[in-house]
C-alpha cells in the first residue's frame, strides 16, 4: 500500500518538477491564484491520511488535502470548485471513522476539518443560555464529542444524546444521525440541534434552523455530507448527572429479551422520572471472555459461569441499561431501578450491576480502544454492517440471521449490538432514513478482522443482506456502505428520494460534496 502511494506521488511529481504545486495537474491551475492554495498539501503524509479511514478497506487518493485555518478557507475552495468550468469533488473529513471511504475524494480535495481546531482560539465550544432554548453549546463541526463533553461539564451541563464512542466529530455524526443508548428517549443527535452554520455546495455560508433556511437544516441532518459542510452546530444541553447505575441482564430466549427491551423503551418521556436514561443490548456468542473492546463490564469472578451459559445455549442476549443520578437522587435510584425491573424475564441470578462516574460511563469505549491500539489491533480492517430492522420482523431476523447465519458460520465477528428505538423521536423532515414502524431495532455487526481475512466478513454481510431481501425483511442500512447503484440508493431513501435529490440540485448542483458516499458520484 505504501508503495502504491509512493509511486502515485512520484508519478505526479515527474512531469511537474519545478512546479511548487504538483496538485495542479489534477485540479484547475487557476486555483493557484487563490490564497487558499497556500493551505493545500499533497505530500505523502497528507495524502496517506486522507486516503484511509477506520474501515481500512477502501483507498481513494485525493489530489490534495486542505488544512483550513478558518471556515472562509473552506467556503472559498467550494466556491472556486462550484464556479470552475472543471468542478472537482470535495469531502469533509472529520475523524475519518467511517468504514467505506465516505470521507474520501478521489482526485478531489479532502478537507481536514480537525485543522480548524488549531485556529478557533478556544472558541470551538461555547456554552450559553437563552429564554427560548435554555442552555445550549455552539460547537465547531470539527470538534470531537469527548471535547464537547468536557467543555460542557465545566458548566454542570451536558448534551443528552450520545454515541457509544466519543472520539468522532460533531459534523461526522450529524451527517449520519448519531445513535446510542439514549436515542430511545432523547432521539438521535440530529434531533438535538437548534441551529447550524453550513457552507453549502455553492460555497455560500448559511445559518439554518427549524425557523430559518429550514430546507437546508433538514437536508444536512442525516444528509451524508451531500448538502453542505457543518461549520457550527448549536446543541441542546441539560444539567449533567454525576454517576451511573449500569446494569446488564442475560437472556437465553430472544422473545423474552425483545419483550423486556420494548417495554422499557416504551417509557420514554424526556421528563419522565421512571424512564431509563440508557438502553442497549448485545449478543454473547463467542466462548471467549464475555467482555469485549467496547466495554469491560462483567466481574472476573463471574466470567466462567457466563461462558458456561453461552456454551449451553449458543447465543445469550444481554440487555444493558443505565440510570443516571446525582446527589439529589442518590437515595432513590436503586428503588427506581428495582421498580422498573419488576416482572422482567432475565435468567435468575444473571443480573449484574456496576456504579461508575458519568464521564467514565460515556467514555467507556476509550480504554478498549487504547488497549487495542497498544496491541496494533485498532487499525485492522473493519467491515462493519449497521442495520435498522422493523420491530414486526425482528424475530425473523433473529432466527434467520443471528441463529442460522452468524452463529453457524463460526467466525469471530466482534461485538453485535441489538436494541430498539422509537420512531417518534426522529424528525421525518430530516434526511436520515429509518423503517416505517413505530419501533425499529438497530443492529450493529462491529466486525474486526486480520488484514487478510476481512473478505470473509464482507461475504457474511452480503449474505445477511441477501437473506433479508429474500425474506422480505425491510431493513435500512445505517451508515450505508453496501449501496453501489442509483437504484439501490433510491430504494434506501424510498419516499424521501425525490426530496433528497431535489435538495442536492438546490444546494450542491455540481455534485461536489462527499463523493465517497457514491450517491451522485460514481467514483
Ligand atoms: P468522517 O468519517 O470523517 O466523515 C463521515 C461522513 O461525514 C463523510 O461523508 C464526511 O464527508 C462527512 N462529514 C464529516 N464532517 C463533516 C462536516 N463537518 N459537515 C458535513 N459533513 C461532514 N455512530 C453512531 O451513530 N453511534 C455509535 O455509537 C457509533 N460508534 C462508533 C464507534 C466507533 C469505534 C467508530 C469507528 C464509529 C462509530 N460510529 C457510531 C460511526 C460514526 O458516527 C460515523 O462513522 C461518523 O461519521 C464518524 O465521524 P467522523 O468524524 O469520523 O466522520
């Protein structure tokens, strides 16, 4: 791979020796007359980073990488591309934690959003209050959620909806949806945004909200980077709790597991006291340790009896919930949880509890990441598959996919997540696509592989998709990766396709932005 990058670089350099900006071979020469040209790089380090992502499967070599010193740099680059007689593609790259080249731009320009962090002079995250909105944070699209957490906690506040992993950018998750254990109650992260500054595909800087430039606002949220680059988002904040009661319960019967999950997510009012603050679920299938890199939870002394359970039943379903508390609720939290768990059908004796700080809970994946990094196992291929499955078909999915395909294939897949979400918490005017049922499940096959064997997992993913297709299970892909044709994208968006396409023509008519999603660009 390094040899390919090196040869590509050399081959570009050869005809342009003496030319200080070799990228002009691929981009219009006139770009050199703009000031923003000084912030473009095409040295091997820049190109290498921008042509890889967390997935470690796809490589697309850009002509150059923009390291913006301000959002104006981004706007002038996009404006130039838009007005040029030979437009080129541009992709914002947040943390590059997508898995199939979604943040790449072959022969175009990748915008390294994180470069903005060095130029915002500490103004990348500010906390304010207004009578109509209450507390909110204005956050640069390049900011990592972990930094948003720490900055807002200084004010005793925090966002309400989180992803499981915090080292990804605000712009990157808002382009998808941003889901996790709080989504059943607070909605995805896209449902918790008051306002945004966006640079659209014509290079215009636009402030949008549910009241102002509404179309752009709704288009960008869940819009897969197609309509504009998020320069700033105004995020809903609430008083932050201090600690967390974190509970896992084990089931051998899928219908009991799903029934209990669905009951718990049905109590979901934002202010409702007897609602949980977090709910997810996962499969225990491998007969190795029951913990994985996503979180270390089970007491070591219980590992052997949990492994014995997995050996006995093949698949164990693990329901994971949390209730947040602070000094005021410290005496009532246990009782509240006890009441919520009444009548639940987990295997007696297989309920486990932990009490940890709010920050450690939200940032629970980080220690696993650091461990994998130290073993050189973080940067392996990740052929992930993320799906939304309608509630009415989840039982067929369990028997056809979990039991017949995944379990029988007998390959180590990594964590498999399964938990229900409420459609009422999603705003249908936004670009994000979910199944057409009040409750649907999110399924995450978070596969990691060795460098040579990711294809077996890719085959497994395709088999799962084919099974769903043949069985008539109406899945929608989250963080979509397996659509290749316009027809597949049309089917994915369903009744939203027309609007999605019209918005593209309106906000990015030259099809400049986020080509790596392969919706409007073939490369
Ligand atoms: P990138 O990969 O850099 O970009 C993704 C897409 O967004 C690209 O199309 C890019 O062009 C576009 N984009 C990036 N920045 C902007 C911007 N400022 N404006 C407009 N478009 C932009 N997702 C969840 O929902 N829940 C989870 O719990 C979760 N856990 C994860 C755990 C791990 C370990 C990893 C690797 C990913 C996880 N994800 C999760 C997926 C993650 O939310 C998406 O991959 C997200 O896009 C990553 O953000 P990023 O900053 O790396 O984006």
